[in-house]
C-alpha cells in the first residue's frame, strides 16, 4: 500500500502487475478494453476493486463507481490518481 502520488506510467505498470501477479489475468495494452475483451467480468471487477484498495490505500464506494472509469488500465490509473489526490 502506498500513499505516495505516483506518475501515470508507474501507476499503469503497477496496475498491470496487479492483473498479472495477483489476479492471473493478462492485459495486452494499457488501452485494452477490459470489459469488451472479457478480461473483467463481474467477479473479477469486485476482485480488482479490492486489490486496488489494498495496493493503493483507496476507499472506493461501489455505488458511486462509473464503469467507464475502469474499462482500461489507463483509465484505472487515472481513477487511482484522482482518488489519491489531496482534497482541500
């Protein structure tokens, strides 16, 4: 778990690693549509949220999620960055 703000490329690499190492799922590109390609189904989606919370120290309210924010690794990284951004 990390509270340090990471750059987009580093976040993308860590998210790809979460898919590969923790979820045993292969993502060919950071722009691959994870839902259309069948990489994320409803169970894998819940697993991903749990792992993002654990890996990046996030708190994610499922009822406030927009599925389009989590369709690609690139979008997931942007989502994580937004959740990590300091609130003022």
